[in-house]
């Protein structure tokens, strides 16, 4: 199942205005892994995610998805296997109804109408959003928009799910539901977020980016418990590992949900 | 701004209507576009003082909205929204063209007033035909059908994006105006300089947003081709619809239906 592997080697990227965003990033993510990508604002998380689906192409270094390097020629294949959920669902939902939005990817793959219908139904079922099907996206709540955005990525039947801040802007209940949902997915998952508690629960492995470089890549349990390392990267301990201001105890590691 | 925002969100109601199922909705989008185009051509081809002969054309929107389950109230609301444009176009006619053209009883009607009403009638007919096309077909299908008719893909993509961005831009604009309102004291309107800055920011934000939406589209395999929700299939019902409407339009345009109907009514009653 080599097509689920993500391999990044010596990746560098400089924005057209001269701002360096990534400096020599390397890692390899195996089939079925869930990896958290964390870092302060401007650390290069979003830029890195855009490299994984070829929305940005490497200036130096390589990105490989399975057996294929991400180049202009391989883009259609890459985008079929990498499902991306963007930070702002408003960017992702651009069709008049949720149904048409979820069908957008499968239709671009030129699937027959029956297959498109099946994929729309299954993707909406997977995110518990069948009832949103006829609704226009701009009338949905934040949580509903997020579910619909995830369904649009799922409908492409991706091997790898790449998500940028999936829990941002959600209320606590919606956040919990989303975490339960993501925990059930068996895809290879790459999640960039500031929500360290979510990373702690969903991702056994964490990569910390700082000023465009990987400064640590290791097991989440030890990486996110290292207060000094986190402070150096502009981060703080996950709330569940901080001392409770009321009782003086820590909640400790949450039960991990590896999917 | 709140009112603009409300009006723009109203536009979304057409999408809801487009997802209904009716004999009109089931017609091939190309048939509906062809008939709408013929209808518009028929309406604008009448001479400028004509009013009575155009009246039978109201049958078309009436039947379409009844069969297509488009509430007249919704249509009227949109017509009202667009009416200032038509009023602006025709409002000077009564002042400029003061020559008396007809006498209705003791009332001398000038050419200006006649052409003004003629413009209003044309406005109601054309705009409701276009609205009905959208409400019974859906925006994406209309764009895809225009493609099939040979409209440049770039143009139809712009239509599609424009439609999507209306909502996002109005959201963005209303947030900016609210933020300005909260910091500018009660009820003070933005100065020209502030307006300039607001508009500039809106443009830049829209540009950034455009790039992000484009990335999201590419990520889902978009290659510049629009795929309509229902596959195009021309059936005999479509041919019948086009032929029937063409016949009706030809009859109204060249057959003096209103005049003959009037003469017939007079003869029967007299």
C-alpha cells in the first residue's frame, strides 16, 4: 500500500514576495499514521499542507505521495489521493448547495451519475450530515460547514486526509464530535493545528515546525509534554497537561484514539 | 448595509427553488435557455409605443411560475429589487417626449408616458423570464448549458464565481462596515477617505479569498470544466416545449393577438 506514504525531502519554499516559508523540511509518514503538525503562527504549517496537494510546488526538494513525486504532470493523480480540508470552510464550499459541493470532486473525476450519487451519500453519512444535503452552504452553522467541508474531501475517496486547523472556530460540543469523527477515519491523517489537546488525542506522532524548519519529530506523548521545547517553538503545554488552577492536579494524558 | 446584506441573502432563495422537481425543472436547460432567449428577443422587438400587443406575453411567466412552482411573491420581490434600474431608464421619457399620441377618452396620452409604461412592461417581462429560468434550472446548469451553446468557458466560470462571491463579499463588507460603525461614534457615515480604504481592503481580501477558493477547487480535481448536476438529455418534451413556445411567441409578435381578441370581445358583447 505504498500509495499512502507521504515523503518530504529537503523541501524549501519562498513566497513570491521573498518571505521564506519552509527551510529544508524532511519527514516520512507511513500508511495509516496520524501525524500532528504544530507550530506558532507563521511557522509554515499551512504552506507545508499546500505543498502536499500540489497547490504550491516545491522550489527545492521533493514531495512524494506514494510512488509519485508532486509535479505539474502528476497533479490529477495526487489530488485524487490527497483530500484537503482547508482552514476556512467558506473557501472550500463554493457551490449553491451542500450536495453539489460534495459532488464537485467526483464529477471532476468524470464518474458516472450513479457513482457520484453513491459517493455523495456515503460522504455525508460519514460526517453525519445527510440532513444538510439540500441546504446552501452559506446558511450553515460553523460546525455544519466544517462537516460539509470534510465530506467534500471524503467524496474523492482519498487515501490521505490533510487538514488545516479542523477544530478552529467550533464550539466545545462540535469540537468533541469532530474529534470522535476523525478518530474513526482509517485514512493516513496529517493535521495542522494549534489545538494541542486535539493533537494529543488523535495523533500518536507530532512534528513541530519553527520558522520553516522541523525542530522535532517524535511521539506526541513526549513531544507535547516537553514544556521547554514547546516554549522555544512559541507554544505551550496542552491544557490537559497543565496544572488545574482550582484543584492543583493535571488531567493527564487523554485516552488515545488512533483510529 | 444591513439591507443590502438581506437582499443579497435573498438571492439565495432562487437556489432553493431550483432544487425542486417539476415538469419545467425536468426540461433540458438548453431548451429553457433557447426559449428564454426567444422570449427576450420577442419582447424587445416590439415598437417603443406598444403596450397592448405585449400583454399576451404575460402568459409565459404566469404558466412557467405556476407549473414550475415558483411563488409569485418571490418573483415580485426580486422585480421590486431591480425596479429602480428600469425606473431610472424610463423616468425622463414623459418629460422629453410630450407629443400626444393617443386619446383614451378625454385623456390625451403623450408618447413619453406610453414609452415609459412600455419600458416598465418590458422590464417586468424580461426580468421575470430570466428569474424563472434561474429558479427552474439552477445557476450551475444555466452556466453549463451556456458552455454547450459555445459561450467561452472563462465567461461562464466568471458567472459562477460571481454568484458565489456575492455572498462572501457582502458578508465581508457588512463586517467591515460594522467594525467601522462601532468605532466611529453613532450614526456617522464614513468619509470619502475611509470609504476608499474600506473598498481597497475589500478588494484585497476578495483577491486573497479568490486565491484560496481556487486552491480548494484545484484540490478537488477542477480542470476548468463545469459538470452540471443533471446530465443534459434532450427528449421529445424539450422539442415540444421549444416548438410550442416558438409558435406562441410568433403568434403574439406577428399575429396581432391582442387586437383580434379585443375586436372579437367587442363583436360578441356588441
